[in-house]
């Protein structure tokens, strides 16, 4: 019985993050594009993403808080490039990452939009689920946040990242 269960588990989706309410890829992409539209970010405007987030807070009253901390203190966290708390709409990151975000560095923007994905997809762990129900990709908070970040960058740079911003 145990070996059968182990075999079943090996075929299950392996969650990278917390198990959350399932959301399909097209819905996540829609939410990311809507946020970029609200932020008024597109390839024709040369506005800093951080400036757009400030505008979001000032003009729409959305209490999103980006909290850079000293790099030396960040080393104590040591587990992620940035952290977010969806319930308080706060993203904490090392100062060097914040500076790169201000410069619209694409890798830094991916991290930012990944964390924004956690916030705007209202990620809360699913604490009550049947143990006999296998997790699926659409329930993985990290997969959802990655899809959100990818869609946001595609919305900002619809023709692909400018050559100087290319991630590859």
C-alpha cells in the first residue's frame, strides 16, 4: 500500500509554493495586462515602473508599499530575492534590487511583477483541502506568480524586450 502511494505521489504535480485557489493561465495573463494598463505602462511610455506604482498609490489609493532594506540586513533573510505580504500589500527587497527596479532592469522587474502577482492574485494558502486530492499546476502560487510576471513584461514590451534589456 505504501509503495503504491509513493508511486502515485511521484506522478503528482510538485508544488513550488503554497497551494492556493486554482487560476488558469489565461485569467492570470488578463489580470497582469489589466494591472499594466492601470499602471499606464507600455512600450511607448518611458516611465519607471516604480514611478507608475507611486502614481497608482497617489491617484487610485491602492496602498501598495515597496520597502527596500539595506543589503546587509537582507542577507539575514537569505531565502528569496524579494518577499511580499499580500494582506498588507507590502513587498520587501534588498536596496540593490530596488535600484535595479528603478532602472527598469528586466530581471528586477520580473521579480517585482512576480511579487505583485502574489498580491493581485490575492494569494492565501489553502489550509483545508482533501489529502487525497492531488495538487495541480494552477494551484501553485509560484507558478501563478511567474505567469503573472511573464505576462506583465510581455504587456510592457509587446515586441519583446529591447535589445539592451534582453534577459538572454
